[in-house]
C-alpha cells in the first residue's frame, strides 16, 4: 500500500452538487422542452401512452458540469486539473454530444448525422488526452500475459470505436421509464469503486484521480434525474442524455483502464490482471448486448441496423409478463450483479468471487423468468380443473 488517502469528502461534494443541480434543472428543462416542441410522440414501439417532453439529458449534462466545477475549487481534486486534462476533455466532448442530442431531440437527426457527432465528440476527448494507451494480453507464460503499448493511431481508433459503441448502446437501452438513468447510475458506481481502488493502490493523484471524479459526477447526475424519470416519467432523457451518458462512461472507462498497469492489483491470476477490461465490459454488458442483438436482427431482416423496432430486451421483458416497474427493477438487478462480479476481481481472486457471483446470477434468472413459469403453472391448474368430457 502507498499510504495514499482517498479524498472521499471531496468526491462526495462533487456527487452532491451533481444530484442537486440536475434535480433542480430538470424541471426547468422540461418547461423549455415543451415550449420548443421537443416532445416524444406516441409511436407503435413505445410503451408510454401520453406525449412526454424529452431533452432531459441537458439537465444531466449541466449537473455533471456542476460537479466538475465544484471539484475544481477543492484542494485535492482541484490540483489534479493542473496535471491531467482528461476530465476537461470529457466535459468538452460531452458538451458537443449533448448539443447534437438536443438538436436531435427537437428535429430528429438521421443516423449519419448522429454518428458524425459521436465521432467528433470522441475526437475532442482524444485531443484532451483521453486515449487508450496500453492493453493487457493474456498468454500461457509464467507471467500470465504481457502489457502491450498502443501507438497513437491504434489508441485513437480504439478510443473512437469504444465511444461510439457505448454511446449507441446507452441509446438503445433507453426504452422504459427510469431504465437508462438507473442502469447508468449502477454502472457509474461500479466504475467509481474500481477506479477509487486503483487510485489508492497506485497513489497517483495526478491522473488516477480523474476516473473516480468522472464516475461520481455521472452517478450524481443520474440520481438527480431519476425522480423525474422513474415510472410514470414526466420527462425523458432523449438522445441528449443517452449519448452523453455513453460518452461519459467511455471517458471514465478509458481513463481508468487505458493507462493502467494491471500489476497494481497484484499477480493473483490472469483474470485479476484483466480486471480493468472486465469491469469496462460488465458495466455496459446489458446495453451492448441489446445493441448487438438489434443490429444482427435488423441486418438479417434487410433493414438499416440503426432503424427502430419494439424487440429490445426491455420489450421482451414486458412481453413475458413483467410490469413496467418490474422490468426496470430486474434490469437494475442484472446491472448490479454484473458490475459487482467484475469489480470484485480488483479485491479478491476469481476463485473467491465465483460462488457469490453464481448465486447472484441464479437469483436474477429466477426473477427474470418467473412470470412465464407462473403463467405455465396457472395454465396447468386451469386444465386440471376442467373435467375431461367423454366422447
């Protein structure tokens, strides 16, 4: 251990600023959205029954920005701004992607325009130093693997690709009231725990203090927005929120894992050394899985991979019998289970973590399929109650 003390009160202040500012500004943004006509119509694939204002992502971004500005005034976190520009890059890129999202929430941009905005925002992050620099590759040797340095082109391509994937994945999961805000909050909390652990072990408060701040600010912004967005929602995030959350998640993930020497966590096993990448994949597993399944499904049907439909994972949960709130809570549970399993690898070996993880997954599977199991049992009971008729 390095003896480094985590400035938890300062992270708490940033988190609190994000919660309060986002909560207060969401009502204002809702009025603005109604006035400018940024309102979601009722479509066949939607689950809401009334036209609802969108563009709530603007309040989420402003809450995030408030947390960053708060941190700038604090002694420990403020000092890191002079040695690393990563969080400023996430803030600047977030402004770009949020602006693109606000325009889309009002005027419905096409997929190409939104993709161009996502690539532009990823490029802004790269300009501020948010770039994947090293990868841990496992091998069969005695060390279990090796650390490979990426050149500038490789780092830029990987950063842009990850940002675009996460931005669209978060957009795909935004289909039920409170779903994206809750899943993003759980994911941000997992990233905070992992990156804070990394900060304590490395003692590098110059650059390693940036990922926990990004995660804490995003967590606070999502929690501040959730009371307005949980079922029944009074405002939607819109693309301004889903794309910004995806970009912020990418920024925190790249900042935490893209420069990390995995040996900071000790040579427990290859799985432990892969912890940064596993955490990055786990916290966004649900939206990425939904995104990939949708692209494959639409491509096989001869449709545009980014066209809309009503067969996302959340639609399937409703189809098997879950209520709106039950479906959202089950997604929360799966996000927690996946993130907890991944973050545990930075604290204990996989042999210790595997049994609790298996229990979490079995419980989640039981809750996920229970409506279908219950419906089958009720159908069998109904058949048994009907006396057989003679021919």
